[in-house]
């Protein structure tokens, strides 16, 4: 487990966060001897968070398709 001093953690925050993501968690030690844990938050993804599909349709194509469907019904 990687341990940063408070001073190093302040100076190298980006590196600290990258290491926490890679290692799972990082410790920060203060001068008074207290320790703190930094770890990435694993947030669950939404089932609706899906990659889009490029169907190569213009807005005019979509509008025309909608008009055509409305005329049928």
C-alpha cells in the first residue's frame, strides 16, 4: 500500500488519485500520526447508460419518417 505524507499528497494530488485508482486505496499520513484513506468510489452504472448507435440519419430524414408514420395512422 502506498503512503503519502500530507505535504506530498498536496503536491502530487493527480498522481495520488491515479495511484488510488490503480492500487485500490492510498494512505495519507499527517505529522500528528493520523492516517486517512483515499480510495476510488465505484458507482453503479445505470442500465440505461448505453452507447449510442450512429444510424447516419439527418434531422430531415427523422422528421420525414415521423410525418410518414403519422399520416398512416
